[in-house]
C-alpha cells in the first residue's frame, strides 16, 4: 500500500510538530483535535480539518494518533465516532504512550476488519518532536511496520520494530522506567550543587560531559536551573505512564522500588495542582527541602 493521505489525531505539544513534519514530507494531512482552535495553526499552513475520527477514517490511507490517556486511545479507535466505526482498509498507528493491553485490544479489533494496527510510542519530548529526532518504538505486524516506515522517518531518527502488538508500549515503559529514577538523580544533583554553594550551571556543564551525562541532565537540568517549568512533557502524563509501568511490572511479578518512589514524589506535585507543569518541576520539591 502506498500511503499518500494521512489523518493525524491529537495536535498538542508534540502532535502539532509531528503533523507538520509529515506535511512537509509531502503527505496530504488531515487533522482532528477535540479543541479545533489548537489545530488552527496547522490549518493555516494548508492542512485539512475533519470533524471526527470516524469522518477522517473514510478518506485517508493511514491514521496516526497521539492523545492523552489509554481511555482516550480506546475512544479514538473503538468509540461510537471512532476510527474503526467507519474505516474499511488501511493502517492505524497509535503513538500515544498507552497501555499494552489497549494496544492489543485495538490490534485485534482492527485485524477483524482487515486493517493493520501498530502501537508506536515515542521518546524525545517536545524538542524531539520539533526537530524530527524522536525515538519510535513499534509493535504490531512487521509488514505493517515496513509500510509505515516513510511516516516514521518523517518524524523520528531512531526507529525500531520490537515484535507483536503491545511490544512498542512495553518498550516505552522500559524507557519511562529509566527516565523516572533519572529525573530524581538530576534534581538531587543540582540541588546538592546549589546547597554546597556551587554554580549549578557550571556543575551541569562539567558533569554532562562525563559518566553522569544524559538527555534529562542536559535538557531538563538546564530548565530546572532557569526555573522554567513549562511542559515539554506533562507531569499528569508522566504519572499515567508510571502507573502503567507499575501495573505491568506487578503482573510479571517484578518489583521496581525506584519507580515506586519516583511516582510517590510526582503524586505529591500532582496533589499540589502541578499536573500541567513539565516533569522538570520535580526540582521544586527539592528546593523546598
């Protein structure tokens, strides 16, 4: 199947940039978002609008989604006005960080209609989406992955296939687990430097070149120091991801104390009304110690 017409559902912090890269790569892009105003900049650039996922599914070759929560993913594809209520053929790709169980459920529902389904969550945050350097982790049928490659290449840099439906989501959970404790490490390192009377910026610039170096340190550490807590990735979504990872780990009989502690601290921020801050706002908790 040659993919020319692409539907894109979810034009938030990351989705807008991802849709824009597809459009610039030459695909005919139709967008849908629950709040049309958020999609207006893309419409002004020449992309088309659809009033619902069901309407969109009637006129495109492939649909990509990146929405908020697993329940939103289910509604997008399996709801009354969902994609699979009208789509007759083609490819669906959910790039939301969601539940492996939901990915498998959608895969089976799509397969029953002869439609290919991939779960393809991403990592790289708002900067990765803006620069088309996202890491994309894919689960589903390998033939569908091969068909989707041109779409992925327009949005990301590291693109890997991991196996059957749900495998992309399991891989993203491994990614989030690695990030979780790492975020605490970055915040603790910088608040320690500050408490000891050091210049945190100079410390960061020094240690990021050695074994302590990480994406979180170099990018989110700088935002911590500046007091910039704008979301590249929302706290509320990070908590959702950690909850999914904890549930799937428990199902496998696996204990992850670092992940549990990280979620405990982020739950405190959430209770203080900080859900819409970026994940780097964990620094605020340490500054108050």
